C-alpha cells in the first residue's frame, strides 16, 4: 500500500502512544528542547520507515503536501540521508540540534505537528502526573523556541479554548447545543426542555 498522509498520521499516532515510557526515562534529563525534538522525531519517523521500505516518491508527495517551502525541503533532504541508515534517536537529535536556530525548519515541523495532531495524541496516553509534566515542559520549550502561541490551546489542561472565527468551546463535562433544537436535551446532569422556537421552557 502506497504511503499517504492518512497512513502517516496513523503510524505517528501509534508511535506517540509509546511516549509515556519515554517521558518516564527522561523526566530527570535537562536537555534543551528534548521533548519538542522527540515529538517531531516520532512524527518524522514514519516518513523514514516508508522511505527505507522503498516508498520514496509517496513519502515526498505526502511531506510536500503538508510542509512545503524551505523547511519542507530541509526535511526532505534529511529523510533522503536517513533512508539508508538511521534510527529514531538520530531523528530526534537532528531536530534538537537544528530546529532552534532555523525558523524555516521550525515552521515546517510545527505544521507537521499540527497536521498530525501530534501534541494531543501524545498527551492522550499519559497519566495525569505525566500529562502535567509534559504540558509544563513542552510549554517552556516552545516559549524558548518562539512557537508557544501556536500550540498553547493544546497545552491548557482541562476545560476548553476556542480560537478563530466561529469557534465554540465547552468546558469540562459541558455540552454545546447549536442550531434548531426541539424536545429534550439530556446532558448527563439534567434534562433541558425546548419549545419549537428553541426557547428553554423547563429544566
């Protein structure tokens, strides 16, 4: 099966489910941008694996559709080097070494993290304690890198944040009801009754 963005996202999700063990091993390490590097490395690794399996053209097409421009070209060149011989640790090390000093590369990496939903995927498999450490550490690293604003909504803990035109947010255990509503709406804690015009008539 040819490598696609959907396969890339699926394999990245599988990779990120294992990040809990990685977090436990590295909590005590004081390496600048290591968590950001790991997220990017795990997100790039499916590209490398597919390239190593001979799917070079589909890999480049998937990468180019997500991260074009100078940063995307830098990643493409590096994937070509890695396809002969590399492991996940080398990919993470490359990100840690090069991303802080290269805004174009960082832009491409951030776009990949967003497109693959990598931050949320990584947090989902963590314990509450590890999730707090993850959010605090990644927030600090991204503040230093200058890209925190792009991901802050994903690192805010419980509750919800809405961004952009027409966005809606619902807090923890909340329910959002929009559009034409008729009859009863059961939210888990109470039932709200609406008339035909959508007006609340009882709870």
